[in-house]
């Protein structure tokens, strides 16, 4: 079997990548695998997935690799896609926003779900609960007004005001 | 106070017991946390890392749960100090390799410790003997909740705690237990168990974590997925898997004893023979033979040897702990000789193993 990239040497490195329900196979010779940085298979596939560009196993491979990438750079820490490709790790917490494209494809292969359902810092949790409570009160107020239940409406208005005063912003 | 004065002596450390500690050597929960908008340790330049350490270390030191504590910058610890900490499982081998800009804070009980600027800004760990994952989680949850009021954590409502490596994203939690599984290894069932654990998305690693060998038949089982499940759910799921592995190990031991008792006694008897009589022995051979000795204790073949004594021998024969007993710097060959001397001495009063009375 010949290398997919140089098409000259015997392929010694065989990568199988499963994205969703599609399987792709890439066969590389030792030299090309080194050149492509396929030392650590884990970070390699992560990077490919994150960048949303898996190695095409067809004829287009060499040309596609030659096209220079338009580099996205994290405005907070200066991290680039190339850096991620190399390290398999991000530069700072804002990189999750900078490199959001393709992130969920990668996360799907790693985790049970795409949404955090665990612990939330208390301050955030309280703020969240306050917002929720405010919404409920607003609804009850609208209902009370609609039903011309003005005594309850007045009470609710006071409560909403108190809540808003307590939590600025 | 230096780290050696702070750490409890191995003889005391090894008195600790916990539920299921016949098979489960220890439990651990770690959380990965980072500060918002600041470069992760691997990407941060040295001045950034130093500033981060300056901000994080005092916050950790001030926690009520960490009183009293030992706290140090990694460049203030010698390679020897760090190796001692690795052998006690208090820091990772990766953290031991860090220098200026990284730090370490440990509480008196050695049950909570924080690595600063390892792969993430904070790697908080909670450790207990035996199988105590829930207790580990409670302790670390409380510590983390106190700390979040002092530090500006990187947190996204959707993605959870933001970590340097996306594999830790979400809860940032790694729950793990260290298991002694000689029965499954002898019965050649261990590969099946590892594959089954992997299928459930649990990682099985060696004694010192990532990329290490399962010396002494000790395996670390941990969760891999951190996003999309809550911490208690993850703990529940891994606890179920661990209980199954424990049951499989007990079964494997029972079946071996029933079907191939001579094979088991032969292994244990030979292990005792070498450990009690060798004049030079490597740390690797020691660990593998000590594993069989421990199996013998579990099976009731050593009436006068307690598991705590075994724990102490296991720890004291590790390279840095062995070196610690000598003032002069030992080479590898000398260490092997001293290790054998120590083992002969420790096992002198231990009578040879007898088949268990059934």
C-alpha cells in the first residue's frame, strides 16, 4: 500500500477516523506522517476535527494541504489554529469562543453531551435563580392585572421592585 | 518547615484504612479550574505564570480547609522532594517537571492538595484511602465553592468550566480509584476487564497515572467524559463499574483458589522467597512480587503480616522513599542493594506463607 500523500513510499502509518457515522482511512509513509505531525494520534485527530477539515483520502489531498489557511487568532491570548493543531490544547478560556466553529463536532467524540449539566458557581447560580424568579413574578403580575386582581398586583409589583433593587445589572 | 518534616512518616501514613481497601488502595477526585481570560499555563509566558501563581497561591493558602498547610513554589523543591510527592500520589509526574511559575499547596491530613499551573491554572485534588469517592467529592466540592468566591473562574453556562484541554471541559472532574487486581491478572482476565471498562468510557492506567505501567498489578480506573453529565452522575456511574470490577477480582481469586491452588501458592511462595532473601532487587521486580505478597495477606497466608505493614514496605521501596533513608546519594545499583537489605530485614520476622485454612 502506497502513502496517500507522496504516493511513493510504502505506507506505515494507518489512521482511521470516525466522524459521526462516516469512517475515513488515511495511510501515510513514515516521512509524510512526521511531516504532518502525526506523532500523537490523539491530538492529531482532535485538531483535524476542530478545524473541521479531515484529511481527504482522495486525490485532492496534496493540493488541499498546500493551500495556506486563513489563520484565526484568539484576540485575548494570540493563540492560532496551528497552535491548537500542534498541542491539542487551547491558549485561554476565550479560545472556546474564538474557535467555536467545529467545536461541537470535536466535543461530540469526547463527551456524553454538549451542554454542561454539573456544578455552577454559586454567584452565577444565584443570579440565574433571581432572573427565573423575576420572570415568574412578572407572569403572575400580568395575570393578576388581567383578572383585575389589583390588590395582588400591587403586592407583586412591590416584590419585583425589591428584587430588582437587590440585584443591579 | 520543609516538605519532609510536613509529610507524616510512612509508618503513620499507612495506618489509614478505608472501605473496600482489600482491593481499592485509594480514591481520588480532581477538579480542573482556570482563571478567566488569562493564558493557560502551557501557553503563558514565564512572567504571566509567575503573576498567576502570585494570585492563586495566597487564595488557596487562605482557605479554612487548608489549615494548616504546606505551600511551595515548584522551583523551591528539589527533584528529590518532587519524587517523594509523586510516590505519595500528591502531584502528577507532569507537575514534578515544572519549575518557576508553578506551585503546590497541601493540607495537614494530606487529603486535599492543589497543583497550581499544571496543565490548568488549578488542579484541585481530594484523596482518601479505600473506596470513598462520594466523600472525596463532598470535600472537594466544598473547597472549590470556597475558592470560587476568591478567584475569577473561567466558566461558561453552556460549556461549564473551561479547561486547557477540551477533554476536561464541563465539570473538569476526574474521578479515579487505584485498584489492586492480581487475581484478574493471574487468571488472564484483565484484558477483558480493561476492554469492558474502555467500552463504558473509563480509562484504565498504571500506578502513576497517564502513560505509566501497571506495576504491581495496580490499575487506576477513571472517567474520561466530563461534559454532559453532572458530577454526582459521573461518580454514580464509575462507582457501579468499580463495584463490578471488585466483584470480578474477588471471583477470580475464588476460582483460582478452587481450580489452581498450587499455581497461586507457588506464585506467592516464590515471591516471598525472593523478597525475603534477595541481595539486590529493582523497584519494578519488588512491586510485582509485593503484589503477590499482598494477595497472600488477603488470602490469609501470612498470619503475622498486616496490610498496613505491606503498604509501608510498598512505599518505602519506591526509589525516592528508599533514598530518603540514607544521607549519601545512592546510585541505581546501590539502591537495589539497599532495597534488598531492607526487604530482608522487614520480612525476617515473617514466617513463610502457609496455604490458607479453609
